[in-house]
C-alpha cells in the first residue's frame, strides 16, 4: 500500500517548532491544529508528519505519523462547536474501543477536547450507497446491538434533549424555520408527549449516523465520532440511520427484523416517527451552523434539505396512525 504522503521530502514544509511537524506543501497547517499537536503529551520530543483528512463537519481531522512510523488520528474541535460536551464523546469513544467496535483511544485533553486515537489503517469509509446494501446494513444493526446492550453512559442525550437545545439556540439567535416547515414544532410537542407517556427505554446510543462515521474492512465494522452520543431511545438511533441512508419502509424491514428478531409494530411506529424528528433536529442544526460557523460548507442548504425530507417522509406514511401507535 502506498504511503499517505506521496510527496517527496523536499516538498514537505516544516513548521517553526521546537521539533519538526511536517505537512505536505499542498496543504495548510492551521495554527490551532499545530498548537493541538504540540500539546499532545505522547508526541513530546517526536518529529511528526501530518496530513488533513476530509469528511468532518465539526472538527479538524488529521492523520499523524511519528518518526517511528506509528500512525494516529487527531481530532481538533472546530470553531463554533463549544456547545458539544467533548467529555461525553470521549466516553463514547472509550466504550466503543472496549466493545471492539471503535478505534483505540490514546489521549484526550478535557480542557481543549483534542483527542488522539488509532488510525484505522486498512478500513474503508462507508458511503450512503454502500450502507444501503444488505451486507453493510446488517453490519450496522450488529454494531448498534453491541452498543445498545452495553452499560449506560449515565448521561442522557435523547432526541428531545437535542431538539430542545436547538430550539433554544434558534431563539437566542433570532432564527426560525421556513413557513412550510413551522408545523413540525407542533408535531414535535405531540410526539414528545406521546413518547413520555408510553415510556422511554434508554440505551447508550451514538446519535450521529453520518456515513463517514462507519468504517469497514473484511473483518468487520467500526463506529467513530461519538461527540453526540448519550443514553437515548434505540428506536431513534435506528430511525435516524434509515433516514440518513434513504431506506424506504419496505427496505428497512429486514434490518429491523435482524435487530429485534421480529417486526414489532410498536417499535416500527417509533422508528417511523423518529425518522421525522431526526430530520427536524438536523435541519435546525444546519440552520444554526449556517450562522455560527464560517467554513466552506453550505449548512443552510443542508438544513433546508433535512427539513424537506422530514416533510416528504411524513406525507409518505400514515403519520397519524404512527403517532397513535407510539
């Protein structure tokens, strides 16, 4: 396998630090990332070769190789993400590592949120297309079952906590949903009331099924980026996954059966409703980030698309019957 650094040594631009942190000339090493690398205790006195990794929306993600050819992954919190409790994400990463479904964790700074983990050499990043296959879909269900069956985090991050937080943030920022999506707030209030009335079964959940958070090799699947994790409803976890990967009602049934052992009408209704609530949550997240972050990603478009999908799926099912069956 060829090195991740295809550039020759003469093309590497060292930064002016007590020891060398070398980055290919084609890339810029932001000062905040360099400072984070300087602060990692396990790298003190070691020369590093580094390169950015694409795909993160909330963080600066970088590949690191030390002068002993040991490989690492460092995650540096991005601007405007101070609302994320990084200690919770670290707890999730540790749990996943212990369960064998995540990368090994080497170091974490609770003050800065910077985390250093194993670089998953030989693993491929999943995509929406691959996660829609039966093989990877079933792998996800197996991974979720292992996580959900483990000991609780002891800190909830339910879909209701997340949506309530975003509603407060939008009010503080003077933001609102488009008129065509505003009725989702009323639906949310009813769904929240029905879930609470019927009882909520909390399990440790990942809460962020972005395709890039699933990594696979011939031996299995790993789950990464636990910054939104917490104790939540597993039906929300599943609903959010099916929503993200564009599973229709018929396509998701074999995976639900694999997870539960059978198709439970009560769980199915909660999964359907959770799909809509998940898109409401991430729609608001996109709108909020379009204001608080200044990066090369169209968060507004992302948020509006999520809200449109929430409305489309809501109208594609018997929404009232699904709410009643919660």
